C-alpha cells in the first residue's frame, strides 16, 4: 500500500503537526452540487443511489473533483443498518425517511438481527473498496454510522419526528426494553464500522444527530453509553496506521468533557459553542472538528472568508483542528461558496501551524 | 385591588419564600385539552381565536379550571406584532405560520411601523383585562412576547424554517439592515409588553425560541442585545408590586450567565441542562423556571412523579424555582398526565421550602 499523498486530516485527528488545517464538509456529496442532482435523478430513489456501489462511489468523488478537500466521506445513509435489520426503509419525497415495520414492542426488539455487513450490507463495503481504489491514496476516506440512540429514534418512531413521543415514551416508560434495543444496535454498528474499516475506511465518524434532545442524565445512559460500547469494540488500527474515531452529538456542547472520556480521538462541534472555549474544556485529550455555521455559506465569499478566519482564530495555534461546518451543508447553497470556504481554510490556516 | 389569593408564582420569580414550588406549563392552554379543541373548532382559524378576547379568555381559563395551576398565561401568539406591523399573518393547516408580505429589503424594513397596542392590538389588551377580571385575583396572569430575533426569523423567512437561510443570509450579508429591523421590533415589543402590563399582566415572559440557532457571538449581538433593550424599557412595577420578567432562550443553556446579566428576574431553562448546575452558574442573581422534558408526559403517572421529584431535587432547597416543562406541552399528551405533574410538584416540593 502506498502512503497517502495528503494525510493532513488523519494527522490533525491525532493532534499531530500539519502544514495547514484540513477541511471537509458534512454532506459534501449532496444536493447542493448540480452533478449530484443529475446522478440522483438518473438513479431513481435515494436508496437506489446508496445501494449501487458504482454510483455511491461516483457521488462520493464528485466534491473531491471540484474542491481541494482533505477527506472524502462515504456516500451512504445512517439508516442502512435498521434497513438491513429488516425494518423496510423507504423515502417519501419531501417527507424524510420512513420504516415499514417500526420497532414498538418487546417482540419487535427481540426480532432485531445483527446484520452481517459483508452480505446484508455488501453494497456499503463494496462502495468503500471502490472509493478507496478510485481515490488512489490521494486523501483518506471516512466511514460512518449513526449512534444507537439516533437510529433508535427513527426505528421506534418509524419516521422523522419533532416530539420524539414514541421513543421517549419507551425511554421513560420501558427503559429496560430501550436498553436492550440499544445494545443490539450498538453491536450491529460496531460490526458495521469494523467492516467499513476492513474494507478501507481510514477514519470513522459516529453521528449522534439526536443526542441533544435528551436530558443530561438520559444522554449519558441512553446515548453516550452505547457510543462508548461501539468505541470499545472498534478496530483502532489498519494498514499500519491508527484509525481515528470522531464522535459528533449535535446540540451536545454541554457534554464535551464526557464525550472526550469515551476514548474518541476527535469530537465534532456544532456552531453553538466557541471553539476556543471547547478547546479549553477538552484540553489535549481530543482533536476538535468544526464548527462554522452552515448558514454562513448563504453570504458572499468575502464574508465567508471573514467567518472562516474567526473559526480558525478561535481554535488558535497548534494541531488538533479539522475544519468543518457545524452541520451538513444545505442543499440551496451555491457550490462556489463552498469552494470559497475550502480555499479560505487552507490559505488562512497556515499561519497557525508554523 | 384585592391581594392575590395565590402569589407563589410571583414570589418564586423574585426568590422570596413560598410554601410549595409554583407550577405552570408552557402552552397549558392548548390542543392537548379536548375543551380547547372544541372552542378552536367553533372559532374557525387559530387567529380568529386569538383576536376574539372572549374566546381567548375562555381558553386561557380552561387549564385553570381543570388543574391547580399557580399562574395563567395569556392565550395569544408571538406573531401578533408582525401581523400588526402589516405583514399579513395567516396559518395553513399543518404548515405553521406564514406571512403574506415577508421582510426582505431595506425598503421593507423602513416600512415597518411601531403598532399602537391599544388600537392595533386592542384584542390582546382587551383579552388581558377580561382574563384578569375572570381570574378575580386567584392566581397571577403572565403576559408574553417573542424575542426580536425570533420574530425576525419568521418575518424574513415568511414561514417556519429549518435552515434559516434568508434571515441568516441577512445576518451575515447585511448585518446593519438586520440590526435596524431588530431595533424596530424591540421597540414595538417593549411597547406591547408595557401595554399588557398596563392592562393587568402581572409578569411577562420573552420567548426566544430561535436564539439557540445562533453562534455565541451572534446570539449576543443579534438576540440578547435586543432582549436587553426590551428589559431596559419595561414597566417593572404595577399595582404596587414588582412585575417580574422571565427570559427564555430555547437551546440557550450555554449562555445563562449572560442572560442573567440582562436584569431579568428569572430564566427559563430547557431540559438539556441539569437545574443544579444551572443554579450553581447563575447563583442568586435570578430565579429559574423549568425544566422537565415535555416527553416525560408520555409516560405513566408514577414515572411522571419520579421525574418531577428529580427536577425538584436538582434545584434543591430554598426559593427561586418555578416548575415548568422545558418547552410547550405536546398536543398528543393525556390531560390526566398533566394533572399528575401538577399534583406531584405541589406534593413533593413542600419539603424544599421548610
């Protein structure tokens, strides 16, 4: 295996010196790119795109062709696991994800399997292998999965939700049932991420999109605990390098210290927290990834540059920062604005690494 | 004017001793009550209900008839102000609020008036007077308004939003225009709240529903600053009593210290923060209102009781706590569960006030 041509991203995650701050964007392969919308249209449904390794590879690579990004991220969906568990994932246009068979009863929970990634999620590991070949060691590839709590919210609700009434009904009313379910999911996610790593993912990220809707105690017991279980079971080295783990709880800024205790290498930070404060709180224990407000991309390039400068300054000197948005890039953003962000990060960050 | 029969709520807001922790629920006059749904159906649209003082009074009183609540809150909507400014508020079933004439340009901002509450929002002050007469000094009445930033999000977007693309586009791209708009809104809100106080509101609450989507610096500059402007201009005494001000930024737990600096008497706290920690952070400067996860009401009454006990214990001994949910009560909650919450607060809190 050749060495990576650009390993800034992996080095920054491990708080090793770099020449400039690496940058990627959550949902960088997505609807804001006209070339993505074209493939998406040809593919049919969103899931048709996810389950076709050639197309998944193509859209993963699209932003890499356009921009000097420091990492690629597998194009997929966090709900592939519940789908492989037999819940019947489907998407209704403008409605978000839905499951044909949501998990509501103790029998439903018992029936949940532990999908074999190399057979039941083969389309994902095939995509990882194909993307790695295509990237040809230019930049690293990030694998990912949803957190057990986040997956459980969709699995129990059967769709997106604003009130989390069913899953919180279970949390408050039948906590043991939810714990059993979260254990099963955590074990499946561990196996799934390890399969991604075996197939070539060089870093992995756990997306805890909905951890922030919990009370501090419930976050610890129902979300963080199961992310810890995953981290404890992950392959942490492959191809002679460490495989860094990034933990991201949206709205979890109050719990950074506890998140750092899990043994994750880096924490994703949303834009509600100043990076300087976040860094002070976690010290040298973890790297930080973030945290530009995605809405900054609605502004003109000179404003984007100014705000990028602000985030870089907030983190300050030294290694341990991966630049990212605080959430996925919005579909109505001008791709040129994304380019302005990426260039600004590289140009303005060099001074912090001297 | 007779003294209030039950002034626990006002006393707690001013951190004066009480016999039990007072309790009310955000959106306590709302869709979870069958008697509300009945009136709502008869009234026609949601705005027909808001603009009819007799009906607004009736639904305000409905939860008071059912439960031993310690405060009533005016039934109204935060968007009455932009409506009175001429934006043409309307509601589409299942779509949330919309404006016929959103604010997008500098000319739109200049055209915004400062509505006279006693004429253009007379239906609100009439409702306040009628509710006060109906309550007959049993419990106090809370008036309220939206924060300037929160109102601006609706006024610029023209509807609910997930991405805040237009208003943040303005924030990042034309900050001076947004500042001018927020100044106008803040002055209108001040006038509006003072009119509610003159009409009989005995405490007022500022709902900053969307302050939490801002970065820390932007929260200070575009939301908190204008709430401060309102607080500075409020009538703080009426009928020989202090009129306490409650400030609530949803998702604002990271900024409690700054919120306490505004001179508000109390801060609303959502359920993402432990009350013990929140109390430690703000010390004796303000009272705290909150913070049960509204989803606890999906659980059985014994679980509700347990979780109420947890919140009371987190706040601990002494005055300065108003019990509430961390957000509005959800429409699909069983009213008996709300009753269980209210009874639990009164029964379990007495020990903390000895």
